[in-house]
C-alpha cells in the first residue's frame, strides 16, 4: 500500500494559479498516478476566505488519492494548518523537520522560531546555572531564568537565545505580586493592535529583539493597558526554552 502524507516547506519560488484552477490542478496532475505531488504555492492568488476553504479541499484530495503532497508555501499559518510534517528550510538547507505542533511550539533555533512566528526570541549572556536552571541576562534587563537539560547548559558568559510564546505571557501591573514559579520582566507598552480574538501588545524592545504579547480580547479589556503604561510581562518558568 502507498504511504500517504503531506509536507509543507518554508522556502520556494512563488507561483500563482488562477482561482478557478486551484482545485483542478492537483486532480489533473494525479491522472498520471504519481507517488508524490509537488504543489508550489497553489493558494497564493486566493483571498483569505477561499484560501481556508481550499486548504480543506486539498487535504480531502490528498486523503482520497492516497499519495504524498509536498506543499511549498511562504505562508506559515498555511504550512502548520495543512501539514502532517513541516520542513523549515533556509537557503536550501533544512533547519527543522517535524509535526506542525512540534515545530511551532518547540523550535530548535532562532531562525525557526522567528520564521514561524508567535515566539519572542531574546538574546543575552549566561550568568549562572544551577539545578537545571540557566540565568540569561539580556542587555539592560534583569536576568531571565530558563530550564535547561542537565549537562547541556551553555558556558558562563556565552551568548544564548531564549524563546517564549507570545500567547504564554501575561501582562501584569507593576505592583502585582509575582508567583515564585513565574518569570517576569519589566516593560512599557509601545503600541497596541486590536486583532479581534486577541490584542497584540508591543512592548519596548529588549536589546535588538522585539517583544510582543498576545492577550485574549476579553482578558485585555478587563484591565486594559494604554500606550506608555509600565507593565510586567510574566510567564511560567517551564514555558520558556533555550534555543540551540
């Protein structure tokens, strides 16, 4: 029996198909009974609503045909929404391969974390390591604690990158008490963007790294922040990860 699946790649040349041929193109290509079908940016010419509909249609076709689809896209959300396996590439080199959730939630390095989005990546210098916890100090900030596999901590003074998901961060008032199990850094609200289901809160950069928090819409408007407000950005210790 043929093994079926689909994979989404991070880089490729951009190709557009007319809107009325997007679903037909894979069907015509499948007439020759290929073992693998390459789809190069098949949804790039569609508006958002039709693109979402066609994602489901392509998944249905892939299951019915029982062959592997390699779906090349520059759209990160399209990749993780459709793929059984995501392949992130940079300049023709594979940076990470895995299930969509694994690649999104557990990026191996700065490139993957920044490419897929949804992560804050912070650079700093290692101050100390004890009991599987590394302290990394970004420029002009307090040290940030992050878990580390025992025996694999970077050397003291070495540069290190930390990733923490934007939707794992809570915004707190500066005078609120911080749970000892959480990590918190001070910040100031630089900009706000209403996104419907959430509010995108942009804080002052940490060194050269932008810092963004996704706050659920209802939660934000319970105690809204304004541009210029001081805040504490807090997250559970285990939510951050040390990147390679």
